[in-house]
DNA sequence: TATGTCGGTTACCTCTTGTAACCATCAGCA
DNA sequence: TGCTGATGGTTACAAGAGGTAACCGACATA
């Protein structure tokens, strides 16, 4: 567990071209990369963001998350459940009722996810402008 | 620009089953969703995390980001450049030298990305345990 | 002359996603 | 006694994203 991989994410210093830029150890297929792929997933993000301070049923999530297919929502929820981020509660009634909610672990992640969504909302205009500028620059080049 | 989409991410209240759970407006294909897909992308995350307080050359990034193909790194960097998150500086020498760095906008995103990576590093063991628990539960069910 | 470096691009093939159909269970309705 | 609808999925198959590998120019080195 203490194999020295907890390097700082940022070190200044280092003057020239040939130094070791490796800041943290994220080999392909390693634990951290696998988890990053999960939590930084398109649908996972939206699910976690939505489950903030409420639990939702499958169909409610499906309605809220515009564009998600039944299959991908199902797959995403099962992955999140497996990772201990979302809890699944089945009520044995008919028609079936299944509630999804964040676990305590999921709630700690929610803070970060929310800040990502907030960042996006806050800076969408800047990005739109950057895109427009880039595209018109490219057009000029081609012409 | 002020079309009333800046709803709160969380509201308590609401008592029953049939209320409107919509918390923010993220239609498929809308600006926010497009940007989220970009910044929450597997390779984008790693690029932004790596470019913290240093600029890196194409080949350095390629070496650092284990598993990325030349094509995907190229595609990712061009997208990030288009979005105004990463700057690209070409030095007209031979062999060519191209430096990539975060723009001021990219640096504001870096804070959030870093917290996502940090969260992942911090909680990887809990997640590994949750996965193991889930898998053994499933095995029991099947047997 | 042959090889290597650097920063890509292009063609191709694979694997993840998305689409659509299907399933069981019961409630309400005619 | 069917018929329809809601719910929470699963399965087979098609489409699109992503990965693989070869190639490129311009020079430096051997």
C-alpha cells in the first residue's frame, strides 16, 4: 500500500528539456485509471449530479437524463452500484419500484462532480467564443 | 443569455412521487452537455492534469500518458485547443517542436480536475472493497 | 545510403454504444 | 375474459467511437 506512488501533483523546479515529467503513476489498467474512467463517464456524471439530495426511480432518471437509453442507464447504474457509489433499493410491489440514491461514498464524490458541472455552466460562453475563434481562424487558413 | 436556466443544483422540499425532479436543463446536444463530454473525457482529464504547472511537448505527453495512441492524443489536444483550454506553440525548427500548455481558462478547470483525480486516489481502496463485496454477493446469488 | 527524431495524418478494424424488440407481473377497464 | 399500460429491466443487432499500424516531410547522425 505504501509503494511511494503518492507523489505531488505539482512540482516546480526542473530547468531543462530532459527531466522526468512524471508526476503520478497512472499506468493503463491500474486502479486509479479504471476508477477515473468510471467517474468521468458521460452518464455516470449526470446520474451522480442528479442524485444530489434526492433518491430517484429508474424511470425518473431516464426521463431526467435526456438522451440516455434504457440499456446505458441500466449498465451505468449497475457499475455505480458495484463501485459502492449508488445504492439500489427494490420495493417488492407491482409494478416494481426501484430507488437509486447516493451512498455516503457517492456523496463525497458528488462535491467534485458538482464543481465540474458548475465550472461548465460558468464558462460555457468563454468556450463557445474560443470555439468560434478557432473555427474562423481555420477557415482563414484554408481560404 | 439569461434564459432562466441557472436553476439551483439542489432543492429540498417536495413530498411525493409525482413532482418535477428536473434540477437543471441539460438537453442532449446542448452546450453544457457538449462541454461536459469534453472535459470529462478520459484523455482530456489526463492531459489537463499533467499540464498543471508545466508545458509539455507532444512526445512527452505521449510518453507520460500510458496507453494513449498518437491519433487520440492528437485529436484530444486539438479539441482542447479549440475549446481554449490548451495553447499550442509551434517552434519552426527541425525536427519540429510543439509545446502544449494550459491557458488561463484551462488553469481554472485544472483545480476541479485535480480534485477529481485526488478523490480517486484517496478512495480507490474503498471502491476496490465495494467491488469485491458486490462480486462476492453476486456469486452467492448465482450459486 | 540507411536510420532515427518529431509531430502528426490516413486507412482500416475492433469494441463500446445506441436502437429496438422483448419479457414478467399485475391493475384497471370493457 | 381478453386488452392495454406501467415498471424495470434484458437481449440481439447496427452504428459510431476508439485503437492499430503504416506512412509522411525535413533534417541529423552514422
